[in-house]
C-alpha cells in the first residue's frame, strides 16, 4: 500500500516537473511566449509610469535613488578617509626613516673617524636599506596623494549629485502635488444627470402642450358665433342706452 502511495507521489512530482519545463519552453522558446513576456513587461512599465506620476509614487522612486546615491557617497567618503589615513601613516614612516638616516650617517662618519671599516660597512648597509624604504614610501605617497585628489573630486561630485537629487525630488513632488490639487479643484461646469434631463424635458413638453391647448380654446371661444352675437347684442343695448341718455339730456336742456 505504501509503495503504491510513493509511486503516485513520484508520478505527480515527475508530471509537475514536465509541466514546468513545457511552460518554460513555451514562455521563453516560442513567439507566443515572447509576446506574453513583452505584454507583461509593458503592463509592468505602464503601472510603474502611472505610479511614478503621483506624489506618493514619485517620493518612493526618488527615495530609492537618493538612498543608492547616499550609499555611493558613504562608500566614496570611506575610501577617501582611508586614503588620508594611509597618507598620514606614510608621512610618519618617512619622518621616522629620515631620523634613522641621520643617525646612521653620524654613525658612519664616527666609524670612518675611528678607521673602523667593518663598522662603517654595517652602517652603510643600514643606510642603503633605509634609503630604499624611503624611496618606496615616497613613490607610494606620490601615487596615493594623486589618487586621494581624484577621490576627493569624486566625493564632491557625488555629494553635489546627492543634493541636486534631493532638490529635484522636492521640486518634482511639489509640482505633482500642485498639479493634483489644481486638477481636483478646477472650476466645475454645471453637469446634469441624463435621467433628470429627460424628466425635465417631459415637464417642459407638458407645459408647452397645455399652453397650446389653452391658447387654442381661447381662440375657439373668441371665434365662436354665439360669442360674436352676444357681443353684438350687448353693443346694441349699450348704444341704445347711450342714445336714450343723450335724448333725456337734450330735453332737460330745453
């Protein structure tokens, strides 16, 4: 039973490896795979571009660049400090060798004054060793000072770049923040809902229709025969009353 389980597990593992290999071949060894990789890369680039265009994203990307540049500055400063320390050490060694050279020179002269050739030879050998060491240190010092000068220039350049990068970050973030605020606080144009527009249009149409119907009723009333007759009868009665009034006034005047 256990052997069967082990065989099934091994078969699944082998199958998984085969599927993985096939997937890798399709992804990296075919045109379709290449298109998929390009698509994924393009999508990632698009996401990065969108993120970088926000104040928060810009801060994050600038902080990464600033941190790397700051590490470069720290490394350059460390190397420069080590160079200065080594130069100081070599200077101390050179001063010590010069003192030794002066003492050996006096010892040589003393041996010569005493006609001690063997002693003179020993001190001459010491003098030779000291001079060789002094020459080595002088050459090393000359080269080290040149390198230290170049390293100082490199350090100053990196420090300037770091400060420029910090200033660029502040300006970039400020620009994105002001643009974001300006965009969000633009003068708004009166906007209306489409459904509300349709409802209001129906109301306007209804008002127009009612007005037209009312105007039509009024016109029909004004033009009706009965109304015209009524107005004519009223005018005749009014004229008759006015005539009687004039006659009465005329008789009174006589």
